[in-house]
């Protein structure tokens, strides 16, 4: 299973190795396809590969860390 | 014959064939339609456009469809109202309201983008169309799908108010309420779009869908007598319409429909309770920090707009600006527009009027230049937003003397907060 996400890090998390921790914790394969990191915010376009349940758990964990996790399309509800 | 040659990534420039694709396989950037403008220039003319029916399809050479349009044959070509009474109130010389509150068939600008998306869906051979929406988009997709005889599924938050659900379910789609917060609903819809292969108008058909928004800009220019206004104020939700209005003006120059070389200044309007684009604009940043919406302007309460960055770019490139306004200012502006121009708009329109007022008062928009305010939705869908803010009727017994007494007790019944005497 592969799923594309758009991650937004708040300033407090910009210096944290979120993707490294994600791999250690969930054993997913991240494929970073775009990134824009400043002191103010981090933006990451990433594909995560692994079992669906593991991806779901990883999304819950990232959100608990303060990362905004959205589909690559961002807000699709209009 | 189509004038579309393919799709291109807005970020890395990678090109793709014409297909239901929406993100770049390389960098995940959004895709944009590529046109053959040289060919269009030879085909199109003001006279040809003027000879066609008054709908958004009069600009079909600049839309990404093949052959005859399939739906939305009466969508678009909404009134551009010369708003003299509102102009007098705001103290400006030349003001227009582009009024999509009366767009056909579902009374919002979404009928433009959905007309194009569903025409394209039929062209691609889809038999099912879909969207995730809390209001205007679901209304429009449901209505257009009914007219086209397509299966339709709409996804909504499970706790959405009945009034908003009926505006879509009356057209007979299968509506699915999803429990969970907006983040969960967004993710699930993206997964469904990926898995089921339906025409999700604002996901896998997004490059075509967004092109429909250009017609709002084409019409403004044509209705002004084939000239461009100096200032346009546009609300921002997901960020579809504003960059496409800018693109429309540029395309009209490119294909020879407009001689005027100037670039209109474009201003973005958001509610203070959901203003991620305004925050970035005012900070001089390119980064849109997502927010949790808290405003009565539900139809523009998009905390992380898909095209927010492109709104910023279009506003800056045009030399425009933007502002956010409070819910109180939005309600007052809805009433101001209704009581000066007889147009009842939803809170998104109130936001645009209130922001226009603010920008004029700030001196950002000069009082002696031409201004267009974009009204993108209808107030009859959101009466709860103004309930409690408008006068209640007097109640009397059915006797003439009761009315006489009431009438005499009303000192000077003003028809409007802006008396006719204030007009030029």
C-alpha cells in the first residue's frame, strides 16, 4: 500500500527528525518528493509505503506530535 | 477540435497526456492544462463569442473540452451589475458586482467549474461523478449529474445540517455522511478517489475543473465592453477562482480579445476566522500555515487551501493585496449589499464586500478607478448567518385603524440605510 501525504510541521517541530522517528517506530518506507523547510514551518510532500494499518497508525502518531497530515490534495472538502 | 495539448506540472514542468490526472508523478505538484494559444488566436474573435448563447460555453476555445459541451448549457453569463448605490455608500466612482448568486442551476460560482468537470468526465467515459463538500460544490455536482444522467456520490461530514443536505439530495445522489473530523474526511475522500476511479471533480479532474473558473474573468471583461477593470476583489476558499481570474485576463490578451495592456490588481478576501492566505500575504511569506476554521463564512472556511500558494502568487504578481474581516463585518456587508443593490449573498459574498470596503478605506483601492466585487454564492442558502440581525415584521390585527396607528408610530420609515438622495 502506498499513500501520498502533505505534512506541515509547526516551528517547534522544524528541528525534530520526524521522518527518522517515523521509520524507526513504524518501519514504513518514506519517499520524499518535495520539501520546503524554514525556521517558520516545514512542508513535506511524501509517499509512505507499508501495510494500511501501519500507515494509519503512523498518521495518528504524526498528528499526536503536532504535524498536520493531509492528503496531497490538502483540503478536498469544499 | 480541442485546443488542449496536454497537462504540465505547475512546479517542475513535467508534461503529461490529457487524462484524469491531477498531481505530478515526479514531485506531487498540481497539474495545469496546456493550450495551443496560437491556434486559438486564429479561431476566436469577439464577434464569434457574441454570436453564441449567453453561457460559460461561449468561451469554449479556452476551455479544456472536446467538441460540444455536455452539461451546464445555461451556466455562467451571470449579470455584471453596475452598483451605483453601493458605490455611493463606499464613496467610489465606478463599481460593479459580478453576481454568481444567480448562476444556473444551483446559485453559486461552482456551477462553472462543475460544468467543465462533468463535461470532461463524460468525455473520459466516466459513469460516476463525486465530490466531498459541505454545500455549494455538492449542490452543483448533484444537479449537473442528474441532468447528465450520471451516477453521483457525494461525501459530507456526518453532522452536517439537514438544510445543507437537502440542497444536494433533492437531485438524487447517493449521499454518504462520514463520522470523524475534517482531516479524517479529507483523507478518506482522497483514498476513495484513488481506489474507486470515479470522476472526483475536485480531485482527479481538478486540472479541468479549475479551468471553468476562468469564465468568471472572461465574462467580467466582455461585460465591461471588452476591457479590463482596474481592481477586482475575489474571495479565497480552496484558492481555485482567484488565480484563474488572473489567468483569464492574461489569456484574453494572449489570444487578441483584449487590447488593453494593463494588468488588473487582484485582491483576496477571507474571513478573519479562516485566513491562512491573508496571514501569509501580510507576513510576506510564501508558506501557508494551515488553520482551524472558526467563522460563519462556512463556504470559504478552508483551513489549508489546495491552491493557496497560487492565490498569493497571483495577488502579488498583479500588484494587489488582501484583507480579512470579522463575522460581524461580514453580516453587516451582506445587509449593505442587499439594501443597496437588491442582491442577497451568502457570507462568502459578505466577506468580499466587507473586504472591498476595508481596502477602499485604507486607500489601497483608489476611489476614482473601476472596481469589481465578486459575489460567488446566494444568501437564501445561508439564512441562519443573518438571522437575528435583520428587522422582524410588525404584527397587527386585520383592521385599518391598527395599521394607521402603527404607521403613525413609525417616525420615518426608511426604505434603506442608503437613501436615494446620496446617489450622484
